[in-house]
C-alpha cells in the first residue's frame, strides 16, 4: 500500500536521534507553556522562530509542531489543578476539571485528559496521513484564480469562526491585510505605506507583530491581574479512571475526536473552536442515571474537549501542508518557519520534500506517545512551578523576545516595533478584539495579492477569470454564502454566544 510506504519513510526519518530529541524538546516546551497561564503556543513559537535558523528544516518543524500539540496537554493540567486555563483551548476544561479535583478526583480527571488527548492525537494524525495524497492531487489542479478564491474563503472562515463580535473580527482581518501591504511592491519596486521610514522598506516582520501582540500584549495583560492562584495541593490518589468512568468517557472521546478532526481543518478553527463545540455537544447529551451533572465534576466535560482540542490541533496541519493555507494563528507562524528554511507551503511539499512531510507526520505519533508517558509523572513539578509568582517569570520572557527579534536583522528598530505592538496587543485584549484574525490577514493577504496579480496577468486583466473557472467560482460562492448566513440575526446571536460558558 502506498500509505504504508509513505509512513515507513516517515518513521525512518522521525526515529533518528536528532529528530527524536527535538520532538522531546518540543513536547516538553509545549507542556510547560500549556501549564503556565498566559504563555500560549503562538507567543512561544513566535519567540522560538529565530532560534530555528540554525536547525535542519525537518527538526525545526518537528519541534514547533510538538510545542503546538504539547500545549494542549499542558493546558489541561492547569485547568484541573489551578482553575485557570493554561491554554485558550482549555477554557471549558476548567468547568468540570477543577470541580473533579475539589471532589478528590484530580487523578482520574488528569488521566481522562491524557487518555482522550492521546487517542484523539493519534486519530487526527491518521486523518492527516490518509487525506494527504488525494488532497494534494486536487491542489495541483489549482491555478492562481483558484488559490485566490480559496484564500478569500479562508479569510471569510476566519471572520465567521473568530470569537466575539463579527465587526471586530472583520476589522482585525482588514488591519492584517493593511499591515501586509507595508513595504516595497515586488512587481513595481515602489515603496508603499512606509511614510518615508527607510526601515519599513522591507515591510513589518510578522514575527515582530506576533511576538508583540501575542507575547508582550499577553504579558502586560497578565501583569494587570493581581488575583492569587489557588493551586490544588491534595494528593493524587486513585489516578486511573474507574470502569464506570471509562463507560462515560469512551462515547465522549469518540464524539470529541470526530468534532475536533472536522473543525481543525476549517479556517479560524483549530483547538479552541473544537473544544467549545465538543463541550456544547456533551452538555446537550442526556445524562445517565446517577451521572454527575455538568459543572459539578462530570468526567465527560473533561474528556470531550481535551479529545477535541488535540484532534483539532493535528488536523489543522492538513490545509497548511497540503494547500499551503494556514487555518489559524499557530499555523500562520508555521508558514513563517517553512519560509525561513526556503520551503514553499503547499502540495509541492509532499512531492518535493517527502522526507520532511512524512517525517513530520510520523513525529506526531511519537510526540503523542511521549506526552502520555511524560504527562502524569511530571505533574508534581508543574504544581510547584505554578506556585512561582508571575512577576518573577515575565522579565525573562520579555528579554528573550527582545533578543530574538533583534537577532532577525540586528536592528534596534524591530525591538522598538515589538514594544509598540505589545501596547497595541494589550489594547486589543482590553477592547475584546481577538488578535488571531489579524495574523491570518497578514499572512493570507500577501498570498492573496500575489495570486490576484498572477491571475489577472494570465487573463490579460479580465476579472471574469474568477467566476468562469468552476472551482474558483464555487469557492467564492461558498465564501459569500458563509458571510450571508452568519449575518442572519438568529445565526449571529448564536455565534456571539458560542464562546461564552456559564
């Protein structure tokens, strides 16, 4: 079988000492930043991008991928033991996870999160491997017009699936598109929106924007919160779930995995949307006789979202690796990591760099296994780490970000920009504006402009090329339908309530 041959190639690449080491480093870092509230995978990957310059491409991507799905594991530990989501996708795990800990069932809650995460991660990776070849064949049929329309659909999806106000989401996407236009026009060589500032002639680095908005912005926000963390100090007795727990967990795990695998592929989707959707589905599923109500320590309220967020984090690699389109902010940073190593995201990755593609896929199985083995034994260390005051941690993060940004171009201008974008990021948080659509607009906007110009050049300026090509027309129609449907009053109200839990 062709898939078996590809996977055997992938495991031969992933099982080298170097790649195993970087997978372990990525998993440990991911778990650590998932455990520590306020330090998410976006800011961590943004901080570590400069450090990947000297690494081989496969090792760099394996490590960054490990950070992403490792954060989903670590976030559940904080949610259950501290009543704080360590990572955004663990927001709903807090609801029942901490209540289980208070009832003396912290061990089964952590085990349920680990088992659900491992199962969903394996299924999500299998989904990626199974759909890779057929989707790559379809992607090779895409021309410039089709790619432009697909990117339009991606931005429409990012707007619709972003949490909070629709108008704010549109504003963030537009701001990202505008920031992407700063710099020298590739075709004409004319400087655009630089305001006669020479340092802006090469544009604004997306690493600077990502570190500033997601890294410094989150730090400033966290420093403004003075509440004391209530760290769980009880003993972890009866770590493994009971037979009755497994009877409740299995259906929830399957439902969460299926939802996460499907929603992870969508633009703007990924781990967070998957977790919310899975928890909502479980709440609407009838309780069994004697089952603990939701919000009071129901094990399904831990298993389903933790399964969903890991499945979503794995399948979000599908549009990135096969179509070259990042579905969320973390995948947008992965585009940057690939660009650093002169790898063009898209179907040619599978044909031109099969070692990298299948090595990355195989490393996800290995990484999920590493996380299961590491997760429970290290809980004592994470609990002690959570007692460290945040004011002792943030200076090191600030310094690391500044050094990383300076090392990009050895330019102090980038460090100043980092500080300004940190303030802007804090303002976004205070205004309730989710910054992820901005990063997607920044990355996808540059691809959109490139494909728009190429399509018009090939059609000699004929705009009808976007509706006369069947695939392009279908994608534009889907984008228009998506925006039209979400503007309906009933749908809009449901959408704005979707990310709010009692």
